[in-house]
C-alpha cells in the first residue's frame, strides 16, 4: 500500500491509497482523478495515462521501463519532459509511499 | 440529449440511405460510393482495398450506399480526434442492430456516453484487464493444443472451422459462463446478425439471441457463478443494482461483440502466414518479439469499424458536419495511414510502437482488447510450435462475406505429415 499524490496542471492535488501491485494509472481511474484517462486499460497501447514524475522521486522511479513505453510516450498529446512516464507502467509498492506525480494539461 | 440507461427509449433519428438522401450541406465533390463491406472491389481483397483508399479517396468523404449514408474517416489523426471526443461524436443511436421499439434496450456500454459509461466498464474491467486475462493463459494454451490434436495428423484442415472459430468462441463462452454445447448455435446467430446485411434477418436473429440470453440471465440470478453474465446480473454500482434492461443490454452487447471479431482476425492472420513462409520463419526465429509481432499483425488485419452520430455541428478537414450526420471511422484504413505508418502495407515487426486502431480508441475502446491480444499471441505460439510450415490447399479459393467484420469465409490449409 502506498499513498500517491496526483497534482493536476492547475495545481489541484488528489491523494489516493493504492494497493501494492496496482499501477499509478489504475489508482487514478479507480479514484475518479480525471487528469489520467488510461483508455486502453494498461496495455501500453494508448499514451493517455501520461504523467510527470516529481523531480524528488524520479531517481527512484526511473525512466521508461521498456522501449515500448518510450515509443508510446512519443504519441502523448501534451509536452514531453525528462520525467515523463506512462503511469500504467509504474507499479505501486510500499517503497513508493508518498510518491508525487504531476499531470499534463491534456491526455489527447 | 442525455439518456437514461435504465429506461431505454428508441432514438428518434432518420436513417438516410441512397443517392436521394444526401443532405444539402455535403459538398458534391466529397460524395463517393466506395462499396465498403459489400462492393466487388472491396470483397476481392478488403485490406488492400482499404489501404488504397488513401490514394483513391479524399481523406474525409461522404459515402452513399443502400444501407446508411455516412461520412467516412480514413486518417489516423482524424480517427483519434473523432473517437476521443464523445461529446461531439456520440454513440447514441450509432449501433446499427434493429430492436423491437416496444421492448427497446441500449447496447451497454457502447451506446452509453460518459459519464454513465464508466460505471458499466468498472463492473467487468477486472476480468478483462491485462492482469485479469492472464488467469486464462494456461487454459487457452491447453485448448489450442486440444484443437490442434484433433486435426494435425490429417495434414489439412479448414482453419476457420477447425481452429479460428472454436478457439476464441470457446474461451469467450467459458468466460461468460455459457454452455459450450451451444457453440455452433451461437456462431450461426452471430453470422446471421453480422453478415446478412438484411434488416429483417437481423431483427429476427436479435430476437432469438435475446430470448436465449434472458433465460440465461434468469438462471445466473438464481445460481450465481464466476462468469461474466453472473457478475453483471449481480452488479450494484454505488449500491444500486442494475435494472433488467441494463443487465440485458450489457450481456447481449458482449455476446455480439465477443463472438466474431477474434475469429475473423485469426482467419486474416493465418491467410497471411500461409502466404508468407519466410515471415513465419522470421517470427519463429525471434520469439522474444512476440508482442510486437502480434501488434503489427493486428494493425494490418483489423476487422471492424467505429460508427458515431455527430452530436453538434463541427468542421472536420474543411467539411461542415451537422448534428445528426453519421460518421464511420474505417479503422483498417486508418491503420494503413502512410503519415503514421510509412510503407503501410509492409508487415514490419520492428516498427516504433504507435497507437493502432484495431480496438478503436477513446472511452469506447474495446473492452476485450487484452483478451484478444492474448488469444492471438497464444494461437500463434502454439500453432507455429506444432505446425511451423503450412500452405493454402492448391484449389483453395479465398472468399470474403459482406458485412461489418472482415475475414475470409474459408481457409483450407495443408502441411506435411511425417509417416507414423
């Protein structure tokens, strides 16, 4: 279990408790956090769960987990930044308790 | 016009069909009659035809035909825009199956727009998520091998009947909690509904399917099990049980959507495999790239379309679309858009990963996409392991049936058999 903070582009903050093994995209969808769409359901097929990992967490979370994720990020609608990730590929564990992710202005 | 999913009413819209019913705002230079899903040029080689639309047709055109006049979008970019803006391009009234006005129901969730749409998806999503479908992997592999056992020694089969159909349909019926001895009947119903192109037959068939499923739902209500129908029958989003109409509309939609699509996809892929021995060898030599192989094969062998109703006036590619117009995204053509997939008809297992439209996109993207991907992957792996070299039978004639799910009707294959 980890508490993840989602900060929307306008500064609105949401906190969600997410079970270990779930991913950051699902945590947002289950909790009705609208800045994440996740239309493909976590299959690395859509790029609508784009997020920016907070600078303080990026070293621990790391960059794209696969070449597929890096490729698919190129299809994201909002600006890409060095800390861009697809949130469906960030799997929650106890170690990520307190994680902060920033959401882009739009997902498509 | 917001609708109440629990209290369905037939939509009031006029179906325009044929050259006499082209609205005046459609520019004459954009009017075509492409014959998609039924014309002789289409049926001769559907995927080649749809790839060539990028050369033969404007990027957005208005198709006039005997069934449903509608705008047709073939650009990848336009499809993403249309399918991701449910507020402009609505699914209400966009599903063509005729229903009894006296006992009307909505197909759920496809005909329900946001925000109500999400509550239905949540009911079944755990079973259809990437993690959820993995629970079926072992039984899928076992089923694939049982099917192959039945015909491998003969050195030949009609792929469509021996594997392409029973593989996904059996998996689907198990998942739903429906009896496997009904497989042939279900398939016949699906074929009549999706391929008859005859609204009388469609309506009769839909009534038969409905009668059967009402009984199945009643049984699951009385005797809950782990299947999808039971889960829907007992669902209570936010503590409120789904109504009879919602349960029925949800179950019948999954039934229609789940029977025929993977079947047609497998038939398309196996036809390509039979004709491309060197590419089969390439796949076998690179088993670690199976996910990219599946995705690329889905891109070039997509089988279906996404129809929407324009909810408010909007401009697209310079054309004025008016509220009430119909628009169809020709998903297989969008997957051949050369601006997104250079050299689009070439099967390239090392393309940079992009959004493919095999399962559409947006809130109504296919719930069964992860199930379908897994089925295609396992079918490829298990078949190629046991029957790595096969060809079309010499007298095989490839025929496509008209209708909204595209695949060859028969696929007679043969392979060498070592003497016992």
